[in-house]
């Protein structure tokens, strides 16, 4: 909203420095600052309100060190994160931008699902919370909204790059060989996405269909829909599972958010996209402002969520964070980088799947369940081995930083 106000002031009132709001970098910085202010200053007041209303976490006895001290710690702190994301985005981003609109919908949608889950746990005293099938339905619903919008909305386009040989008079020859010129054509709808370690760095979903002898145009949307729903469900559940010890999910998400901001900036800037030889996505650069608010909210929440945590984000925050990361990556067409970038979430999720699956299999085959890990998710496995949770969190962050660097490097390694 402030973008429109200062654009008007620049045109008709000529207030000095009002033109700064035309720059994505400036508005992103302001979004980060405001998000930090909201989460740190006003977050404390919300925590006090939660504590006064006795909205505390009921901790299950898993035999972990320091577990009893966490009993009664205020939960539903994800509301702090949501406020730190939504308010700066509404103030500093171009809210008519379709990418920003989708991210706002994602934030509210997944935050509402998580809030309902926390509400049932806290106020209904039901430790199971919202039934798993309803969470899945909500995640599928969001996936459908994003997939339909991405595929059919007229403002979601890519700029196709083609090689055109110059005319004879303009040709530049090296050793008698004509050198082709690179030009951009008009913006078009496309089913392509970025893929790492591939020469052209592009992958068309339609190619999967041709392998099975199916026409691309007719079935490419159902395939894209399945991929989007799977990614959103997997990443949101992965983030939810990772939120098990103080600061782990929040810090990891901040690292991922910074990386996504970089990817969105280079994908939405024609100069950088051309230099890196990646897909240029018009108008997607506005997502950097949203990413700034997201990173600011995560870092600000760490003020209270780092060990020993004064508040837990609950599903209100963890489901929203996972949905945001998944939707963001899909919109900038970097969803195939998620297994690398979100490697922490992936490993945590796989550890639970492996533990449960093998336990059931071994119990059925041998009559006694066998555990692969001392406890799942993986961070609890290391707790059972005697590592302090602050050390586990710090080391997971370091791994997350390495994965983020590898993700960015894939833009040039092909």
C-alpha cells in the first residue's frame, strides 16, 4: 500500500526520496526491518497474552532431556510469524501482483489450517488435534488453487529465449563461422521449469507425457497438478515434523527464505537471468519483498524461540512456513531444487517414514517391531544419543547453509 502512496506522491507532490519505493531492493529492506520490529517488539506482548490465557504446550513424556521444563510453554506463536509476514507484505509489495496475491493466500490458508489444529489441541484438550485427513484436504486444496492459477492465469508467463542467426551484413564471423545472436521473444505461457545439473537448465513437464505416448497439451495440466499437490503436502509436513526442538524449524526456514529471495531476484531480473542462462519470469521479482518479510519474521521469532524457547510456533507457524516455501519455489519455477534446498525437511520426513514403515514391516514378519533410529524424527535420535538440543540445532543450521550454497551453485553447474 505504501508503494502506491509514495508513487502518487512522487508524481504529484514531488516529495524527496519518494522514488525509493520504485526499487525492489529498498522495499525488501523495509519489509525485513518492519517484520523484525513486529516479531520482536509486539511478539513479546502476544506471548504474555498467551501465557495469561494459559495457552501452553502439553508435552508428551518421551524420556528426553529437558522435556519437563517445556511443559506449559506458550504455543500458537505462529501468529507472530504470520503477522510479521502479512503486514510488511501488504505495506511494501505491489498487492495487485498475481505472485504476491498467491503468496498471501498461501500464508493465510496454511496458517488457518495450523491454527485450527492448535485450537483443537489447546482449547478442546485433544492431543491429536485436527484429523490428518482434513490437513491433507487443506493442503490439496491449496495445491489446486496454485496449480490452476499458475497454468491458466494470463499474467503468469515466461519470456522464451531463442537463437536467431544474424543477416549476412551483420554477421560476426570467427574462423568463417557465423555467430548467432541471442534475443528474447514475447512473454508466453509455458510448462517448463528449472532443473539442476542439466545443460539447458530447463525441463518441460510435457516431456514426461511423451515417454508414455500421450499428447502434451491434453494431459500436462493434470501432471502439473499432481506435482504441485505433492510438493506442497511434502514440504509443509516436513516443516511441521522439523519443528520439534527450539529454533530448528525457524532457523532452517530463515536460511531457505534467504536462498529463495536470491533465486527470485535473479529469475525476475532479465539481466541476471540472461547472464546465468536461466528462465526469466516477468514480474516475479516482486516476490523478493515477500521473501524479505518471511526471513524477517523467522529471524525475529528466533528472539523468543531460541533455546530455551519462550514460545512455540505450533502448527499455526510450521504448516504455514512449509506451505510458503513450497508455493514460493513453484512460482519461481525452482521446485525441482527443493530436495536440495529443503534437505533438512526431507531427511526429517524420511526418518519418520522409514521408522514407521520398517517397524510395521518387522513386526509383521518377525513378530517384533524393530526401530531403525532410537527415535524419530531424526533430531530426537540425536537427543537420545546424548547431544544437547542447542548443539543439534546449530549443526542442522550449518548443514542447511551448505545446502543453500549448493542450491545457488546449481544455477551455474550444469
